[in-house]
C-alpha cells in the first residue's frame, strides 16, 4: 500500500471508532441503542443510479455489503446511508447547501462529480469546505 491509501484507510477507521466512542459517552450503560455511522453521498446521475432501482445505486450496494460487517461484535455499529445525489445539478451552488442535502451528522461524505466537473477544482473546493 502507498502512503495515501494507508492514510485514508486509517482515517476511515478512526471515524468508525469515533462513532463508537461518541455513542458510549452519550448513552447510559443500560441503553441498548447501537452507535451509528452515517455515510452521505452526493453527485450526478451515476450516484443516483439512473436506469436502476434506488437500492441498486452504489451507495446502497455499499450499505448492503458493509452493514452486516459493521454490526458484528465488537463493533456493533448501525450503518446509515443517504443517497442525496441529483442528476444534472452541478456541485456549485449545490455544495453550499450540503447540510440540507446530506445532514449535519454525516461521518463520511462522498463527492462524485468527476464525470462532468473533472477539469476544475473550484466546485470541489467549495464542496469540501462546506462538508467540513
């Protein structure tokens, strides 16, 4: 593995662990509620899954693969996936309204505009700044 891949995997692992810690510090010992990890997706029609059923879009396919694994002990994490992609809507000004589309509690945000906006960084920059 190269350093970039290794760092992103470590960062994702840290977010999963943060979800567990956040849950453990915010609930009583008697609570049976699971910690939650929220993955929020945005992008164009490719992310929406045009031509497929909603549950066949890649965010929900990813949920189908990851959710059973994350629910296993010792993690016990409930995975929540939001597909807020809208075909034909560019990242700017869409990126300025992320909390409305993706929620304010997302642990992971996916940006998938490369197909139509791959030549410039201005849309990506505003999107990243708003998602932090």
